[in-house]
C-alpha cells in the first residue's frame, strides 16, 4: 500500500491538528479538519517562560513552580497576543504623563506578568477596556472579555494576597496599582452599562477605589526595600523612586489645639470663616488629626491656597524639586507639572482613618476630597480618568448636608436648579480631555 504523502508542518495550526499531527489549513475560527470531524477548534499556545527585552528579570519575579492545589497554567491565545501588543504600544502610555513610568509599564511590569498569570490577565483586561473605548463595533465583546479576564485574575490575586511573601510581593504590588486603573475605566461599559463610578452608593464606589491604593501601600510597607530595589515605586511616584515621606513637610505648630490649627488650614483652601465654627464643632480631636494630615498633603501636592483655591505652578521642596524632567523636557502639555503622579501620591499616603471618615461622610473629609478632585482635574484627560474629577465634585456636593453646601460654592460656583451642572463641573476641573 503506498505511503500517504507527508504534509508540510504548520507552525500556526490549531491545537487539535497539532495533536493529531495532521496538516492544518489554519482557517479561522474553525479549520476544515475540525469542521469535517465536528470537533472544537482553537488556536492556542502555552506561554513560554521568558521575559521581554534584554534586561535580566529580578529573582523575585522569576517564574516559580505553582503551589500545591493552585494551577498556574496560562493559555495564551492569538487575541491575547494582540491585546498585549496594544498594552505595550498604547495603553501603557495612558497610565502616566512621564516617559520613565510609561517605560516601566512596558518593560518591568510585562516581565513580571510573564511570570505571574494573574498579573498578565490583569494587563490584558485593561488593554481590552482601552481598545473597547476606541472601537464601537467590538466594544461590547471587548468589555465582556475584559470582565472575564479580570475575574480570573482576581481569583488568583486573592490567593496571592493571603500568601504574601517576598516571592510574590512585586506582582501583588503591581496588580494593586493596576486594578486602581481598571475600576474607573470599567464603569459604564457594555458589560455593566448602569455602573456609575462615584455614584449614589458612596461606600461602594469611592471607598473601594481608595482602598485599592491602600492595598498597594500595605504591600509597600511590608516589603519597602525590595520594592525600592526593583524601582516599582515609580508606578506611584516617578519623581521620587523611594516615594515621598508619608506625611507633609508642613510643620505642625506646638501649643495650638488641633481643631484650631485645622480651622486655619481650612481657611487656606477657601472655606468661609462663617462656616468654620460649625465644621470644627463637629470634629473630634482624633478626626481632626487625621484630616490635618490629609489636608496638609493636599496643600503641598496640589498647591491649593488663598481665599479661592488656586493650583499653583511653584516649585516644591519635597515632591517636585524641578518642573522639568531629568531629560530637561516638560512632560505635561499645559503647565509642566505631573498632576497624575501627585494625585496618586496623595491617594497612596493618606491615612487609613481618612478613608474611614469619608465612608462616614465626615464634612471636613469631604471638603478635603474635593481638593483632591481639583488637583486630579489638572491631569491630562485620558480614556480611563477623564470623567473622574467632575464626578468627585458632584459626589462631594451631593453628600454634604444641605446647610453646608453653600460653602462648596467657593470651589464650583456654577449650579443648576437640580444641583451642580455636569457640564460646568467638567469644564471647570478637567479642561484637557483625550480619547487616547
């Protein structure tokens, strides 16, 4: 019997044809062989253990054998390769205003993702959301794909958090930062169109988002030296690889009651003196101490001062020693200040007690959070953050008691009969919006 002619090998054939060692015609989504046999057809490959670039991967993020009972097998599909390429070429550049941070997302983070499948799935989920924001035709499918991937990632992430060690702290730290981008970016997508980030449910939206930064902070506190050594803190703060100190450099005067000092600081952000007596009378000393720490950080990071809040462009002795990058070129198209990095630094360093005060709708904490909204509003508007500053302002106004809302007019005087005018909010705090 004549031998069957040997077919040419197919490098990109489907998994079933490779298993049967037959030539695949590579038709997608299902090849002719699988169609004829009525079999499921998929084009997959197992991710190799490698890292991008020529730099060696730090030992802490090299591949480790999966723990018992914890499968770490990651199937990498053609769509995943497209998403990873999109992340490195497009998405990474929207996560910071500074080239060094963008490069860290493209290299250091991707290296770590190849060694930690949950982090890889997180990167792909964020890239899918970004691509969905640019594609009306595939937007729904991409949003669903992103939701599927982030759920898969979160299952393993929770396991890694419970087993946090020097072996996985890098990936856990990066994922904690990554998910802080994903939460606001996913609100209102096809998979959850009714989602309203910073919506009526204050504790579920704002507090959840802020606690994500706190998760990254907790990992940093436990493994500070390792995260500094790997230069991972650059994801939070490009201008200080060791991260700025956890408190403002504004000195606390001795011999002055904390509530009196807090009142003086609130004057600096424009709170009318007539309103101060009521605000201070409702503030306990412990809450006042927490609010002072958060407010002083906002004053120093965002430069809010005077009878009316003003975002200054002056140099900063701690956080911003120069308004130019190390290469001598400005990285912000409007004023040379990296407001996104400053905003993340504030979220990273605020006391945990401040988040709890926000959750309880403390009036002074709400006003301080509005200061954050002003600072964040100066960051370049990207696909994932352009809606946040205006919603921060609207949310703060909505949660202040009716008799305290008048003091909020010093931040946003434009109102409609039903509350703050959305268009006025967006225009006043976020004039630079981009679809990128």
